[in-house]
């Protein structure tokens, strides 16, 4: 922003650069100097940059927000701006700012738009193409016009879905980021969860009025190793007595991501959007606080890390830490989802079981050095041990994952 203001000027741009300078201490002294130069030079450059005022104002608000936190990456300080974002979609801008060749010709544009907006499993999507695509009902249009119409239609669908959408340009200006936000504590996610028959766990409080039945003692969930095992059910807003809170647990961020993807896939083909070059990528947003918490409470063994810091052996914090299956708070599952957490569970258990096999294997390796007869016997015995180890490993892991499915 400071570089832009210093080169293109404008009295108003200079005033916004002044705001940036006042709060850009989080960026370091180098940025402060550039912003200071911008303030000094901007009034002398005229008003040829006033059409870019919106970008400068947005950056001033971003830097001046109260949620700024310093993140160090490749020697630079970054400002996380993942608030109010569930999924981000990235659009390419047209020339000269971006790589999109807006003057290229698109043949049969209405058919291509139908490939995006008509979904076979959603008959209502056929009605959406009857609005907002009239200008594409000709033999061919320019790529710039086609992209403009399709993006306007996308924005309309996002808003009708109840999503909060905000857009902003990339730092170098060649792409547009669209942040799609679905509040996990809002009302829209409840409607969508019911529409998609989304499965959610019940709260522990939902068992308070459940009477005893059979071996079930009543008024509380079943427990395993002191941990409550909650039942799952298809989400319904009106389940339970009127006027009382929902018996279902609160939605997690990963639930919001899945529901947004379900809604998007019901109305648009994201793969067609990428294939036609309307978007370049889309991805779920990771909150910086969640990443830090996951790193501190799951990835790093604090005892080993403190010892290695004392001995100045930072690499050892990774070498001597055994992978853990997860945490009592479910941080891994809440961040990555169940499928990826399943892999981590398998990998952690496999590594731990290999330690047992490694100790046994080391003993047999030493025994082979006694004589040739002992070596032959050791090889046969170790083969039997391997068979038994593999059988035990598979069965124990099946048992663990059966428990995990019950918890999840």
C-alpha cells in the first residue's frame, strides 16, 4: 500500500497511507519507512490513483483491526486474516492485472454455464439457470463477459444459501479471494444440516430425562474408561420439547466446512469451475489459533521439548517423540476430520507396535552370531514371531477402531 501511494499519489491516498503508517508497527521498521515516504510524496502526485482508494481503505482497516497477530514465516511477519472464513475460492483477474485473457472467444457459452450450474442429483438446480444467464444465450461471447456473468451468478447462489461472502484482491493484484463463511453457531447451519440429514452427536445433558432400560442405568450416557460415549442421530431443529435447547451438540468448524461443501456441490460443479478457468483453487480455512493449539498440545511432547531446549537440541524434539493417537479434547479430529485422523491413529499404533518387534528382532539378530545352527533356528522362530505379531497387530487395531467409531 505504501509503495502504491508513493508512486501514484493522490491526497486521499496519502491520508489512507497515513492511517497505515500509524498501525503498521507490526510489519517492522522497513514498512514504516515506506509508508512515511508515501505520506510525504502522495500530495504531490495528483489524483490519478483515486480509483484504487477502496483497496487502500481495506488494507488500512485490516492493519488497524484488533485481531492482528504476528506470524513469522520465511523471515517475514504475516497477518492472519482467516476470521469469518470457512472456505476460500480464488478467482483469476483479467488482463492486464491477471492472466485471464478477457478478449478470447467462448463458444456455446450457455451450455458451458449449464455444465456448471445444473446438477444431476438436484433437480431444483435446473431452475436456477433460467435466471441471470440470458446474455449467454448466443453462439459465442468474450471470455471476460462469460466470466463476469458466471461469477455474478455464483455470488447470487452464495447469498441465497445464507453464506456471508467477502472478497478482496491478492497482494500483487492478479487474483481475487472470496471468503465464504458459515457461522457454526448461527441459524443457517441448522437449516442446512437438517436439509442434508447431517449426523450429529447428542449432548450429555440430553440423557437427563432418559429413564433406565435393561442394563442401561438411565439419566446419563454410557461410559468407557470414564469417558462418555454419546449417541449420534440425524440432525433436526425441532427435535425435543418446544422451548428447550436442542439435544444435539454444537457444530464444529469441520462440520461447517463439510456443510458448505455439501451446499456448494448441490448447486455448482467446482470441478467445472476449475476446468473452465473461472476459479484457480478452493480450500478450507485453517484458523491460526487452532494450528498453534494443535502443535502445542498434540504434535510436541512438552517434557521432551523442554529437555531438548535446555540442551539446545531442537532436532531431538522430533526424533525422540513417539506419534500419539490424539488428545482427550479431540483436537486432531476436530481439525482434520475423521478420515485423516484415522490415518494418524493407524500410523501411531503401527509405530508403537514396531518398537516391540524391534526389541525382539534385535535379540534374534544377536543370537545369530553364536553359530550356524542357532542362526537357522532363530530365523525360523523369528518368522513365527512375525506371523503372531501381524495377527495381534491387526486384531488390536480393529478393536481400537471399533471403539473410535463408537466415539466418533
